[in-house]
C-alpha cells in the first residue's frame, strides 16, 4: 500500500459524516485515538455535500474517508486496515 502525501508532506483527512451515525463515531474515535487530525464534513443538512461525497466515492454509506483526496473507504474498511497493520503505514508513516 503506497503512502499518499499531501502538500508539504502533511496529510489531509476528510471524513464525510451524518448526525446520529454510529459508524461515523467509530471512525472519528479511531482517528482521534491515533492522533490523526481530520476535517469532518457533516452532510446532514446539506444535500450538496452529500452529492459531492457520492461523486467522489461512488458510495451511499456513511462515513466515507478520504486521504489527500483519495478515497480510502468506510468504517469497516478503516478497521480492517488497522487490524491488518496497514492503517498506520498509510496514515502515519
């Protein structure tokens, strides 16, 4: 798995969420536990943001996570990356 770098070597993590989403809470908790800063994009009251997420990820489920503009996946995919030891390589190295 290759490391995706943002401008100036810093990572930009975007998490598309919606209110009252347990999977969204799980992803935010994982990122926070690993001290990874992220931008939360709450699409609850903004259909345009939801449409942008759909266009970027081609997925309807929440949350959707992007690293430097590249779609990484949803909650289960992030936890699978962590379980396989790939999460830290992708996000932290």
